[in-house]
C-alpha cells in the first residue's frame, strides 16, 4: 500500500476559500512494460473555491436540497454493470509535488485521492485506477469506458455505509488540455470522479488521454 501523509491533506470542499490545489491529468499508466511515466505536478491556485467549471466540460445541475453524507474514508468500489468490485487504497501528493497514483501490478486496487472529500461528502471525490496491469488488459478501471449514463457506482465506506452514485457524464480529455477545474474543484453537491488513462489514435503515446466518469450521489445503503 502506498503511504500518504495525512498531515499534508488539503480537502477540496465547497467551503474552501483560500488556497486550492489545481491537479492536472493522470499521466502514469501501465503499458505492459512495468515502467511508470512521471506524474504531472500539481500547481497552486488562488482561484476562489466557488469558481465555476469551464464551459466546455460537464457539470451537474445543483440540487435544491443536496444529499450529502458524513465523512468516512472509502474501502472499496463496486460497479455492477461492468462486474467491478475492487478495494481502494489512499493516495495523495508525493514529496516532489506530483500526484501519487495507484500501482499497476497484476490485481492492483484503485485509489482514493485523499486530498478530495470522502465519497458521499459535499464536493468532488476522486478515484484513480490503472487501465492496464503491467502484463495485460486487466487494470482495475480497464472497463470504465463501457459505462453509460444512469449506471450505478457504489462506494463502501469505513463506517459500513455505501454511497450510491449515478453516472451522468463520461468524457475523454487529452492530457495536455485536461479540465482541472471541472474535475477536481469544489462543487455544491456530493459527486464522484473516476479517472483512468485512455488510448488515442495516431499518437506516439499509447495513452495520450484521460477518461473521466462524472457521477452524483443519489442515495446510501
């Protein structure tokens, strides 16, 4: 399990009004070689936490009475339509300022970025996962592009509750034009982002893009 320093956690909640971590694309993707590309370093931003997402990226309509849960760290994620049931580790920001990503070995779990709200809390909770293992197409988020609007994503939490999300958008973004604000910045409701790498056409890189699933909290169990 990747170690993380909870003392350095910066929670991207809707009430944050000062420094916000502007995270960039997920750039480390297993490609069969066992090597990991360096991750992109986060950059500090003085933009207000209430700044709206960019116009070209999806955003959920705010609810009049948002459903939110108390904080509780995630333990696992389940997506019934693609047969996914995977454990989650916690990853954060490395000492060099880069975004830490989950490992790519066979059977590796996904991760929750611990600088984001816990799944079900107000804000955008972020889960990361590899598309491939180091040996074949068996990465935890390999089948993420099969999701469609309305699919259910369930996150089991340490307190025994399950946060239930509904997918409302799926987008592919080039890593060099990743919509940081729309993906990572605070939102009014409890939402979820699932992020992995994505193949491109006519590119020298096997994974020039990121695939992002946007989901909103619709209930708990």
